[in-house]
């Protein structure tokens, strides 16, 4: 985390196996577009300024590579090294699977263990994301199953998203950012009054689902 004047900067890492829609979710959040073509990511990062609970923050989103199957050994090593780097740099993580693939959910178990090991903190900011919710007819992972997993991971939020339909795509990034801010306040790195001051007058605004930190958000 760094500060630019009063503006905080947070790094969010998007993790999950190949083809689950990490890049599409990221592009929806950053640019508001859906990319139909599948172009496996090597690594990409983006920056976006957002307002969260009256606080201006800059998010650095790291969109990671999920596909390893066609990689030669040397490149696989590179991915492993990158993953280590992401684990170190990330202040929050989106763990993404596709609701059409049970194996994509299974793959997250190991990734989440890696995060907890690296951060030595079972309550590190993480959101579980079941993407491709528009493909209901191809659903292979029930909401209940994913929700129970999110509860067993320290009651982390579970959202179902559709990058295609732009459903909950902003909410997942804002939720993880809100968790990072909460950690910053708890550790004394951030003054809780900062947002109270700039948030004055906004308090009567109707709470959105994401504002309420809802635990299972499906639309
Ligand atoms: N129907 C539907 N298709 C999606 C959705 N999100 C992504 N896709 C499609 O799934 C394919 C893979 O999407 P990507 O975002 O490139 O997947 P990725 O997780 O970044 O894959 P890697 O970069 O290889 O790790 C693309 O053809 C997308 O158009 C979604 O919400 N609904
Ligand atoms: Mg990608």
C-alpha cells in the first residue's frame, strides 16, 4: 500500500484456473466491456480510481494466468514464481471459479491455502466468485456448495457474477477493497474518521447489497 496525498493505493489479485473469466471480470470492472474471445492471459495489470464508503482509493488489479497446461517446464516455473510474487503483493484476492466447472472450484482450495500460508492470516481479505452465472443451464456447482465452502473459509463473502451481463462485477472488487480498508483501520494504518468526514451527508443513502457486506450475493 502506498499513499498519494490522502489517496490510498491497494493491490488486488485475481486468481483462478484458466478460462473461468478472470480477465473478463477485470475488463468489465475497468472498462465496462465484455470480451467474447478467449485469449489466455500471461499477466496484466490495471489501475482504477474508485470511491468506497466516501474514500477515494486507487486499485491496482493484477489479472493472473490460470492456464498452465500448454506451458513448457520453464514457463511453468515462471508462473509459479509470479504466483509467489502475487501472493506477496496482494492485499486482497478474488478467487474465481466458473459455476459450470466443479474442477475450477476444487482448484481454489489449494490457492486459498497458499494465501493463508503466505499471509499467515486466516481472515485475509478474500472474496469467492462464482462467474458465468448467465450460464444457468450449464451449472455444475450449486450455490449451496459454493456458499458452504465460503463459510468454511472464515465466512468470506460469496458472489455469483456474470462478466457477460455485468452482474455483480463491480461489487466483488468493491467488497474486497472494503475488507482491506477495514483491516487498515483495525491495524491503525487508517483513520476511521477520514471517511466519516468526507461521507457526511451521504449517510441517508439507501444501502446497496454490497454496502451491507452481504454474505451470499446472487442476482
Ligand atoms: N457466458 C459467459 N462467458 C464468459 C463469462 N466470463 C468469461 N466468459 C468467457 O470465458 C472465456 C474465458 O474468459 P477469460 O476472462 O479470458 O478467462 P481467464 O480466467 O482470464 O483465463 P486465463 O487468462 O487463461 O486464466 C472467454 O471466451 C469469455 O468470453 C461470463 O460471465 N459468461
Ligand atoms: Mg485471463
